[in-house]
C-alpha cells in the first residue's frame, strides 16, 4: 500500500491517526533514529513504533504522548478556526 499524500510538517493540523504517524516518522528520520532505537529509548516494543507510524488508531494515548515528548514534540489542542503562525 503506497500513500501519495505529502508528509506532515510541524505545525500542520492532525486530523487522522495516519497524519500523526507521518509526522512521527518524519521527525524520527530527521533525528537519525531507527524505529528500534526509538522503541528502546521510549521503553516500548518496536511493534508499537511501527503501529504509531502506520497510524493505528487504537494505540494507548499515554504511550503516544510519551513518545512524542521523548522526541521533543507536544500536542496542543485548540478550538477549530483559530489559526497559528499567521495562517
């Protein structure tokens, strides 16, 4: 299965679990980490990282947040229609 949508960039809105997965994959690559490296640093199994990057919608939220934090990323929730960065 090949996905032709462009990768997410920091600051993009995340509407689907697949969007978050693309962002995590891109951030991991930018940090020169393999999936197994990130799994080891996060104290989770490699399968979790694979599933996260594939956008599996049923992953444990706290584990996802922990991985994001480890990667230097954070989740910001805001009301729809509020734009950041001069959009």
